C-alpha cells in the first residue's frame, strides 16, 4: 500500500460531508480528543440551553415549569426523539435513570416474563456493571437464577430451553467488536428466550435497528456518543409487543397509572411510562435535548461511513508509522457497513506499556484512554474528529516512542480513573 502523507489527509477533510459539524462543539485548543466513546465533547448549544432552563424556566415559572416547560413529559418526549437513532418506534423509549439501573429494571422484567427459565446468558467480556447488576438481581430474587458467561463467539450456540434472557452489550467496550444483533436475537427467539441489549457504545456511533432485529429490551447511555455530558440521563427500550407484560420492580410514583391521585396501591401506567420511577433530572434532560439536536441534523449513515474511514486510517497510520513498536490490534480490522462482527467507532491496540503510552499521549494533548490490562483505546466521533486529528495523533504517538517518554517513572503508578 502507498504511504499516506499529510496532503492526502487534507483532501479527506476537504471532501468530508460532515466537516461543518465540528464548529458545533467546544473543543479546547491544542487537544486532540479521541475519547468521545467515554465522554462525548460539549455541544456549543448545551450551555445556552441549560442556562435558559435555569433562568427562563425554573427561575421564572418555578413549579409551573413541570407543565408549562414540559419538564414532566421530557423522559418520553426525548425517548421519542432518540428512538430514531436506535431503530425504535414512538412510545418504545424512555430517557430515565442510569444505564445500570435501567438494566436492573428490564432484566427483572424479562426474568418475570420467563418464570420457568433460570439462566441469564452473557459473556465474560461484557462491561462489568452489567454483570454486577445481574448478580445483585439474582441475589435479590433468592439465588434461583444463574448468570452463565460464555465467550462472545459461543453465545448463539449456548442459548437453550433454560435461557430466560440473553443479556449482551452490542459493542464490546475494550475491543470495539460489534455483535451481529439480528443473528443473536433470532437465535434467542428460536429457543424462546428474550434479549436485552446494552447500546452504550452503539447509540450515536452507528445506525442501530432494534425493531428490524426483533430486539425485546435495550438500555444505553447518553454521555458517550450522544454527548449529553457527564452522568447524562440513560435510556431504555421496551418493544411495544412486550409493554403490557413487562413489569419492573422500581415502582416509583411516576410509573403509576395516575400519580397525582396519590393512591395507596401501585398500579402501573400503560406503555413505556411504567418504566419511569422518579422525578426526572431536568437539567440533564435539557442538555441531552440540545445535544440530540446536533446529532439529529446529521445523517447516521454518513456518520458511520466517516467513522469507518477514521478508524481504518488510524489503523493504517499506526502500522505505517510505528511498525515495530509492539502494538497488537485487538479491534476487528474490517468494519463492514453490514456488521457480521464489524467494528464500532473505536480502535484498540494492546501493548505491554499501554498505560504509560496513553499517559504520555495525554501529556502531549492527545486524549485516548486505557483499559486493564494492556488496552489503549481510541474513540472516533465523526461529528468533531478530523482526519488531520488522526494524522496528528499518530505523529505524536511516534514522537512519544522515539523519545521514550513512556518510560517516565511517574507513569508507573495508575490513577483512579483511567
Ligand atoms: C458506559 C457503560 C455503562 C455505564 O453505566 P452507568 O450506569 O451509566 O454508569 C454501562 N454499560 C456499558 C456497556 C457501558 O459501556
């Protein structure tokens, strides 16, 4: 393959149909941000929208804001706006709570819908909070269930008549590998099992089509590729065909059929609203609202095309510029648009000095992150990452290695957040 040079890269940026979106984000000078898969960058419209909520809505309308400013409806209204990004229909998505809590709620609902089955099937490579929440729920239910962990490639074959729920994260957080959601869901349904998909590293990263895949339940967060800010509200999806049967245990007053009747006994609301528990965090919701405006202005297929191009370029440049440096690609090399084990919007390399290399890159203004034991993770967010950023990041990586900056003894100790 021909060596790429910086003129080739400039051409890619000039031809990029999404290049106008970068101005809609706040990005500090001198920083190349390749960690939008962990915390998306700040959309310019968010501070203004949050400030308007504080001064014009809360400040002026006080408690009247719940109706006048639509605060009470936001979990479902934003759910409907977000639905298009994940292939859900109206009334199938609510924006509430956190990913972990939503997982607990929907896993519980799914188990109750398969009372004769004992097994929650997942994979050891799943994100730990998903496994921990399942373990906590099993304990809560008296230990009758089993969390069975099977490596990613064996999942479809491990589904049997005792499987109640197949609980998977669509995009692996370390490797960026993407499950074939349609195939796994079909395999689950063939055995009478339900599926619960965690879309944390999928929503906003590439087109997701829950309904085309026949998905039953899903959860995900808004602060990664959806750019809603640290701790932004999460979402949950319940396919409309399950909504009458799905009951979740966190039966707070706002999931009641008639919350303002203040009755003694809980009666679930119809539809997705029964999965709302408490008063929504409106500041976080309006931040998501403004962030979604940006996302929904972009064509998700164009986002996917650029995401693949950025990832392909990064892999090619790392291999071109640092050929004997010991990096081992652990993400799928091919990121097909139709995804039989494609790659999400991140590229990960394993390296024995991974932590120190990431710290050295951060010192040079290139922000990626590190995941135990030896994974360097780089996220590509097509709305604000340029091809030139990928080029510059790899030049900085080359410079770190040339100067042995990662041998600095201060990097021998790990920080609390990696
Ligand atoms: C980021 C992430 C979460 C985060 O859970 P919170 O409850 O929002 O902290 C959950 N699951 C997966 C797969 C993630 O990547």
